[in-house]
């Protein structure tokens, strides 16, 4: 596929347009330094946007374009801790021959353990997930550690890049984002201090995992160097990891602790992965390993 014909900008523009129909977005000045970055070789542009709104702690996007060999979209929406809403997540990576995509309403609480949360947010969305199962089939191995942050409607796919697949992906993005906006509109503010604390800690745990184990880190490091890559991860992509809580990665995930006290760089400590979709059509967890 000719990558010059592929753009993720329309995904971002759609999301902003739809969000502004339902709430008031306010730009975040603290992220201005990341607004437009160039790679060290000056061949690639990294463009970011970030906003907050009522019920939304952070809506942000990172697009990587200008490089003839690849294009990237990393788009997410994080709720305020007063709401236990899922986290909207769209991660797309494309080369001329291969596309790797993840699209989900990431659960704030592990749906394999918290069935009440699964019922609350995903029962009515199962047909939406089924709509794209054949168009964007399961992409292969996912570690059991990562799976705790995915929902039964997750789209995780690898496929040969093509215009038709790109359009299917755009359709899925629109459907999933509108579904998330509907959940946001319906969400009622939590008043219990203990539940707000639980929501904040659950989101902080998610951010801590992503900031440490995000698969996009090596690419960012290659483009802009290790120091700036870490800044982008902790201060922009997963903003809140240093402010929403005080626990460390090893506090949440002690199984990754090495003998010298550092974090094991392996993706999985359990060594278990899922080659097939681990949920059935009713959203029930099955062993798809």
C-alpha cells in the first residue's frame, strides 16, 4: 500500500468534532512543549493534541507522519476519577505491507475478575465487537498480563495494509468512539470518597503499566532519543502516572522485580499468551491460549 494515501488525521478530527458536540474541550497548556516535534534525523514529524473537559481528565492524540516507511496513531481518553468509565484506546501502526492495530474501551477494572463492571459497560456493546471480528480478526499472541487491561470487545489485529482495511478501521474507530461518548454522557458522578480513591488507583495502575511496558517506547526512543521518549511517555501519553498516585510499578506488579531491585524488561513473567480471542460471543472469558 502507498502510505501517502493513508492518514490518521481524519480519525483525530472525527473524535474532536464528535466530542465537541457533547461537551466543552479545553486545551492543556502544560503539554504545549510536545505540540510539534521532529525526529533526530529530521525525517519524521510527531504531532500532539491534548484537552480536558467535564468528565474527561485527558483526551490526547499523538500522530507520527512524514516518514515514508510508517505512520502511527496513539489516541486515548482518560476519565476523571469521579467516574469509573473505561479508557478509550486506539493504537495504530502502519507500514506499506503491515498494519498492527489495537482498539478498545479499556476497562478500569479487570473484567475477568469484576463481572459487575463487565455487565455495566460491555453487555450492550457485544454486538459492536462482533461486527468487526471478521473484518479485523484476532492478531495473535497477547500476554496474560496485558489481557487484564482489555475488554471483551477489544479489536487486536494484524493485517496486510490496504485501503479497504484502512476504511474498515476508520469505521470501527467511529463506532467505538461514539459508543464511548454515549457511556460518558450517561455516567453519573461518584460521591463516595472511597470509590473515587479506587477509581483513581485503578487508573494509576493502568498508567503505570503502560508507561513501563508500552510497546511504542522503542520506536519513540529510536526517533527522538531515550530522554525525550521517556518525557513523552510519562508527561504526555500517560500523563497522571506521576500525579494520580504514589505507588511504583513494582508495588502494583511485584512479579517483575529482579534480584537487584530493578524492573524485569520481559513483557510477560507468567509466560502465558493467548493466540485466539479469549472471549466468546457472549463476552464470557475462555482459555484461548
